[in-house]
């Protein structure tokens, strides 16, 4: 489950999952796009290590909630409050997932 907050219409939105095994977050782009890159901003208040090891997936399948789609990148580290861009080399997909296999929680701004 994902909790999504948006403090104001002009502010970026942030998401945080509950403590679940292999939590995931997904965005539906509504149709397939060629994805050049994904940019992730980590939360700025604490817990910057929570994104370490996350997989970024891009594809058209909803098998296993989209978590079987091809991997674009693996997040090695995004510092607390930091932003990092991951190249996807034009992967085509309708769904972009972030999953922490075997971990407990995802917290990031998207």
C-alpha cells in the first residue's frame, strides 16, 4: 500500500509505503512511452538509506503488479534529500515500478 501526500498544487508529490515485504510503487503512464530516464528525489527529513537497492522497472505487463517488467536500473544510493537520474535507454513501457525486493518501506518524492 502506498500513502501519497501533496502539500500544495505547486509542490512535488511524495510517496511512502507501509512496512510490507517487497514494497513497490507504480505509475501508469496510460500508454506505452519510450523512457529515456527516471529521476528520483529521496525524502529530505530522514531515512535516506531506504531507497538503496531499489529496482526501477519499465514495461507493459501487470504480472505480479508490474514487478516482472524489465529492469531499467538499480538504485545504489540516493542521499537524504538528494536527486539522482537513471538512464533507461529508451525502454518502452506503460508502467514504471520501483520495488525493494525483500525490504520493508519505500519513501521518495516523485
